[in-house]
C-alpha cells in the first residue's frame, strides 16, 4: 500500500511542477533548432554558420509548451460554451 501511495505522490509532484512551469513560462526553446532559429551548417573550414531557418518554429526560436497548448484549448472551448443570451433559458417566467 505504501508503494502505491509513494508512486501517486511522485506523480502528483511531477504534475504540479509541470503545471507551474507552464503557468510561469508558457513558451520553451524549440526542440529542433535548440532555440537558435536556424540550423547550423559548417563551411569548408569547419566553422559554424547559420543555415536555413527552422521549419518547426519558423525562426521564432520559441514554441508553446504542450501543457499550455492543452490549457488554451480547454479555455477556448469553455468560453465558447458559455452564453449570456435570454434564449439560453427556455423556462424563464414572463411577467
């Protein structure tokens, strides 16, 4: 029983840590270009120089974190579902 409790506590700590990371810093470095915005190339002398812009981040150097993306989707769906029009209340009493 204590092993299950320990595993669930670890999972809770990891989840809350990732949620706080997504809340405090919603954007992270691009995984493909490692935050450079372009691919690095070597010239004939072996020196690094910038290549083509990164296709994943389009040269922006940042990407939105997966947790923040899911939170934004949930928030958008939640906001679209709320209506404040009187037609949303079918059983309202009239005068």
